[in-house]
C-alpha cells in the first residue's frame, strides 16, 4: 500500500522531471495528486485500545476478538493477547512497552512479524507465539531480546528452524519449546548459542531428517520432552539419534504420544540405557505386551531409578515370560496412572510383572481399575514405604487381601493412600492397618464411610489421617489421639468435640458447623480451616480457647454482619492479634442484614446507631427528656400552658354558646346585662353592700336632686345570683360575658389569687382579641392599691390597660366616693342614652 510519504516522494520526482525539461505523464501526475489529497484528508485509523489491566499492571486482552495488536498502558508488565484474530505484528505495535516482561500471542492467526517488532521489548522474559501461522522463523525477531528466558514456538507451520542460528542472541534462554506437525528437519547449528537451557520441548512427530548432534548443543539439560511418534513407528534410527543427543544421567526424559507395538520399536531406548538415564516418563503411551517385554529387556541392568507412566493404553494377551529374566533392582519409584487395558479378558494375570515392585520404595497405581493386589505380591514389597492405590475398585474385602488380613506384612510402609475407592467400614480399615508399626500417613478420603464406631484400633505412629469427602454425620472417640493432622472436610458434621491433644492442623471445611469447635480440646492446634460451613459469626471469645492457633480459614460462610463481628474481623484482617486469617478478605462476605448482603466484611461501615443501640437509645432518651424538661420550663416561663388551657376552654365555651344559639336556647335578646361583675369571694361584701345598691338601685344623694333626675338603674350579672344551675361553670362565665355590655373586674389581692376570677379575667382577655366580640370594654376597679407588677405577666392586655391609667380606684375617704360612683355608673351605662364608646380608654375619658 502506498503511504503518504511515498506519494510525496513520487510527486517531488514528477516536479524534478518537469524542471529538467522532461514532462511527466499528466495522468500519472494527476493520479498522484489525487492520492496525496486522499491521504491527507483521511488520516490513519487509530488502533483499538484494551483497558483490561489490573492493579499489578497485568493486561488480560485474551478472547477479545482483536484483529490487530491493541494499545495498552505503557506501564504494562504482562500482556495476554491469546485466542484472538491477530494476523500480523507491525514494527510500531509494541513501541513504548519497554517494561513488558511477558507477552502471549498464543492461539492467533499471526503469519507475519516485522523484523523489528520486538525490538522495544528489551526487558521481555517470556514470549509465547504458539499455535499461529508462522511458516518461517526470522532470527531478526530476537536480536534485542537478550533478557528472554522462556520462548514457545510450538504448533506453527514451519518445516525447519530457518537459516542460520535463529536463537543465537538468546543467551539467557532457559526454557525453549518448538516444533509441530509441519516440522520435518533439524540440522546441526539450529540451536547454536543456546547453551544454558533447563527445559527443552520438541514436537517432532513427523520429523524425517535429522543431523546427528543437532540437539547436542544444549547439554546439560534438567528436563527434555520429546514427541517422536512418527520416528518410532517408521524410522527407529532417527529416533535413536535424537535420544542419543539428549540422554544424560541427570536429565529427566519425557516421551509423549508414543506408539510402541512392534519388536523393533523399542530399539531406540538402547541409547538411553547406554547413557545411563535415571528418570523416564511416558505420557499418552500406547504399547503392546510384547513391546513392554522388549523395552524391559533393552533397559535390563540400566540404573533406572524412576519410571513414570501417565496415560497407558495396553494391548496384547499378557505374555510376560521373557521379562522375568531382566534386572531392574535400581527402580526406586514406580508411578502408573490412567491405565486402559484393551480386551482385558485376554490378560490372564499381571502377577508375572510383580517383580517390578520388589524393590521400589514408592509405588503408585492410580485410576487403573485395580480391584485387588494379592497378598503374595504384598509380601514381596520388602522396601515399600509409600503405596498409592487411589481411584481404583478396592472394597473392604479386597482391601483385606491386599493388606494380608492385617498381619503387618508391609512392615516398612509409612504412607498409604486408598482414596477414591469403594471402602465403607472404618472399623475394618483400622484393623487392617493396626499392625503397620511405621505407618504415619493414611488417606482414606472419597470413600463411602457413613458411620464411625465408638472404638477403633490404630497404629500408635499414625500422625496424618484424611477422611474428607465421605458421608460422616458424627465423630466419636474412634479417632486416634496421636493425630497431628486431621482432614474431615466435606462431610455432614454439625459439631466436633472429640479431644485430640496432639493435633496441629484441623480441616473441617464443607460441613454444617454452626460454631467453631471448642478450642480447649485442641491445646496444640495451630491451623484451623472451617470454610463453607454454616457459621454465622465468631469472635475473640470463640478463639480464646485456642492457645496456639496461628492460621484460621473461616471464609465462605453465611455471616451476620453485627457490629462486634465486623470490628473483630477487620482487626484480624489487618493482622491485629495472634490469629491470622490466611484465606484473604474477599472470602468474608455478609449474608445479612439484607442491605449488606454480598458486601465484603472488610468494606462494611456500620453507624453508631447500629453498633451502640442501647447507649444510643439511653442517650437519646436522656437528651429528649432534658429537652422536654427545658421545653416545659420555657413554656411555663412563657405561660404557654396557660394560653393553651385558656384557648381550649374558650373554644369549648364558644362552641357550646353557638350550639345553644343554634338550638334556640337563647331566644331572648343577646345583651341582657349592662355589666358582668367579676370579683373574688372574699370581696363579695363590698360588691353586695356597695356596688350592687349603687348601680342597680340608684338614688339622689345630693342637693341638686331637684334639678338633676335620678340615674338609670343598671342590670348587673353576678355569679351567685344569675348563673344557671346544672351548667358547666365555664359555660356560665362565657355566656354571662357574651350577654353583658361591660365586664367589671373588682381587682384586689384576693382577685389575683382566685382561680375563678382568673378564669373570668382570662376569658375577658380572649374577648379583647376576638374579632366577633366587637371590642367590648373591660372596666377595672381597684379596691386597694395594686400595681401592674402584681398582675400576672400573661395578662399582657390588662397590664397594658393598667399602665395607661384606664382604671378606677376605690377611694378610702368618704368624700371621694360620690365622684367614684358617678364615673363608674357613667362607664358602665355609657351616660343616659348615649351610645356606648367602643374603646375602654375613651369610655373612662368620657366619664371624667
């Protein structure tokens, strides 16, 4: 594709041709100008970005559907671009990523890599280019990768490793993987410069050409993995040459995907035998009985110490006679897993191969459909210390045969693993191992144990016992007291109270425990796991009994996030205290209350109200009581209670009055009295002897009576005389005031102290502010000297009237009383026939 700079150079060339007198092609010039304009008006599309980077600057951009290398932060330390659709890596894709330590392009469609694409990655240590479409390897990719320690080039369609020493710049390379279905040739010098490898993996199932010594450059090696299916089937000399270059006593040889069926197929192993290889591993190994015999004969007398077979497919008829004459006394560890026997009914027995188990100290036969190991074979295992028969078909009956009915044949056995079988009786198992005087580790997990007897017999040396993933519902003293590690995870236990004084580790995850086991029964316990139970809470009181507990894993339970639990757990997560929660803060999640469900306990922040409810209620009630007392005192000082009481009484009286008028109870004229007289009972003598006669029975008491007619008699309302019996007294007071033109208050110290006088004065006070009252006058008569300070402050209107001198004083001398009566009669009656003044101040002024 023509870039902007190329087009610009072409345009400059066209211009120079014109200056030299050689006109260029006009069509070419026009086309170049149009392309130049298009390039300038359509800038390069920016690459997509990937923002899936965590706090450790590890960017996981796998399975993102990218078609080109996306941009990530320049500070990224690892970049995973696996399982995308990237087809090429350009020279600018990785610019600025000098801090990158790991890059994975596994599972893409990369077919082209720019020679300088990896130059910016000067600190790169891991590079994975496996499962792509690289047909050619270019040594220029690795020129600047001097820090690279691991390189994976598996499963690409290259047939050879390129021209020259492709890996020469990689002086620090420790792990190299290359090859695939297309690899056909390996030559001397292909691995030149790579001299310090620790692990080498070569996928050469279809290798057809090999120069002797091609892999010899990388000696010594710790581990070599070879896939030589094709050479073993069709070119044993090539396979022998390859094995000869990588076989050394200290190198572990791993052979994968082998198919050894014929006699000659085992011949390449002569090289491993002659070079005294000590460790051989077969993976995905298809072999016949005849080939096994040939292999044992080829390796006869070799110092082989470890033989591992993982994934064995066996065919044939079980003819092992020739193998008996071989010597393999050096084998110390025999491991076999995932065995499939084709046409197993053709195999009479495997007893003729039991000699292979005479000398090893470690034997593992896992997931191989073993249902019994005869006692005769067991008696020959004189050196056996570790026996693993897990994931087979053993039952209680066949287990008795395997262990020779518990006679202690396997005297040297220290560890026994029979997990994942069909065992059901703990009592039988304890009896079979009781005489194994050196047994320290016993794994009987993933069996069908559902009942634990009250008593069992175990060897006194037993320290580790695993009964996890069974069906136990209760624990009894059957457990040996010598245990130091006990695993009862994933049973159906709801409590655990059996004392085990020597126990250091207890694993109870996946049960139904409601609380932690009592710590006093495990004085030496250091590690406790109770994950995935039904614990709701735990705290310092639960852990106080554990004297030596250091590590606790109690996450993944349904915690009630109370204040005490949250406070304790946050302190424990910070490392406060002797017990450390080693399963991480993310394992502790609230299940209740509902508003905190799913919230990590370490992030919970509870309020003071939730955490100190009693204290909060006490303080709140105390504060409310104090505020209430202060409010009451303030209201009392401001006479608010009096106002409320008067308002209620007045409203009630008004309501009664309106009801009476509505019912027709008051058919007479509303104003029936000239004045309502309010006085104290102690002042009744003055009212009855002086006030009533003077106002209701007026007489001429002066010489000018012939010239002045007598005053009009006034009608007064007195509570003793005019209140209706049987009615509420407040209704009588309110009714009397409503039916009177004036209200005369006879003020004295007795008046101020009288409750009913205060009621009458209170109602008058309300009437002064009642718009419907029309502003009727209140006339104050002082029988004795009384200042406004003697009047309660709540009577603000009355105090105001008294401060403006709108009241009458009863004269103590006889000569002033005539004028007093005249003015009082004038104030009450409003003159002879004159209309009544509406203002009390104006009324008394008029009567002067």
